[in-house]
C-alpha cells in the first residue's frame, strides 16, 4: 500500500501575510487492516537511532530519497538530515509564487540591475567563443569536460577534462506533469494542505525501490514525489478550477520508460478517483530530460552521483573543486560542492575566489 507523507506547508508570502502548517505524516497501520493514522514526527535527529519508530523511519526515508541513492548510505543520511531540518524550520520547504520560473526571472532581474547582460541561443562549444577575464560554468561536469576538450587544452587540463566527461551519473527522474480539473481527492483530507507529498510505501519499501534504481533496474513501486503548488500560490488555479500537479518518479539513468501509469496507480492508492479529475498528462522520460536541461544527462537531476565520494570530492578529486586548471575558468553548479539543491553556494564560493584574486592584483 502506498504511503504519503506531506511536507510542511511552505509560507505564502503576499504583502504582510505569512502562513504555515505543521508537518503531516500519513501511513498505513498494519495492526488495523491497513487503516491510516496520523503521527507527529519527531525531530530529524531521532532518525539516527531506533527511537523514532517505524513511522518516523518512513518519514526520514522519504526525505532521504531525494538524493536518489541507496538509503542507509552516509550521503542519503546527510541529505535526509539537512532536508529534514529545513522541513521543520519556520518556513518549511518553500514554493515560489508563479512557479520555478519566477526564481529565474528574479535572478535575471538582479543581474540586469547590476549592469549584466544575458544572451540566449548562443551555444558555447569551446572557450574561444568567450571573451571575458573570468568565466564561470554552471554546467554539469560532463558538459564542462566537453567544452574543455574542444578547446585544445594542455595535456594536464585534457586529463582533467576527460575525467569530467567520465563523471558517473546517479539515479534519475522521469517527470510526469498533470493538469487537473480540481483538487486531488486525497483519502486523508490533511494532505490537501501539503505542498510536497512523497509516495513510496514504508521505510523498507522505499529502501528496496532506491536500491533497485541504483542497480539500474526499474522498481515495481518507485519513489514518487508530488507537488501541489496551488497550496501556497492560488494564482496557479485557473478561473475554471484547472491546476497543475507536478510529479516525478525515480528510475534508472537513461530510462526511456513512460512513468505516467506508475504515477497514476500510486496516486489512486491514496487519492481514489484521481483519474476522474485528470484533464491531461505529459511524461518526460529520464532519457529525454536533457532536452529540457542539458545538465540533466540521462535524467540525473542531481548533475552527478550522490554518494560519499560524490559529496566530498565532487565531481572528481582535486585540491580546489571549483578550479578547472585554466586561469580564469571556474566551475560552479550542482556538480560541485556542496552539491545539488544547495548549488547556489558553489557560485558564492567562486565569487569569493574571484574577488580575492582581484583585490590582491
């Protein structure tokens, strides 16, 4: 039976209004014929031991699965603890008003206000196409490696670039977008207020599914993430009630499989009648995720395998993870420390290096 645990509802920031709700965890109760019950989750730190209990372990497992890596590994545990801590922060997990494109727009506006210029439709195949004292690549390791190799590098840089091109990909995601004619008919009404919902079974089920994906196989019941953006952003609802439901399923890298039915089956288990409100669906298999974002090679939305080595020596071992071996050329993305989801920090680290170098010049 599927298990859904809703993330803390993010705040809706409109003027002076701020709105939050507590985390909700909904799980099957084996002792009551599969009936559902609500459990107040303990703090993430309790997940380090057995004191959290089976429901708490399932909650932490779902959060850790965001790493798309085998559960129980140091990397998955680290991701689970960080995201779990943010989940219990006053603002929870935020959802941008207007969709994720609003973040891109805000960053672009900030750059233009600072005198920057943005050019699109311009493919950088090698460094000769760039004329700037400092260049920062926000690409995957493989993307940067290809550019460096095409730039007639020195033997040492060429060796480094070949390692980047061979950087291992991690587990992948197949995206399934749905348009609904109304709200999701959750069996448990508390999930109506969840901005983020995980579908994946209990802790053991999530662990099995993630191990299958890591081994290059499709899980029978994959981990699925669901987002209801209208919970904090009513502007995502059209006048006639239509709204987007954003989901993705964990699959092996480069998978061509359409996951629409898998997602609908998982949703039907916790929201009977969901198919009656589905107006349209669209699946982007993992193998085609790179057409949307070239950094998502094979559907690897983390831009590189998330394991202990991949977090400590990301993307490949080197003294300065942001340096490329070419003066003035830097690498700052989810492929560099501290990793995906917090990759804005990589840009901050590179900026500090550039400013220090200029101050000392």
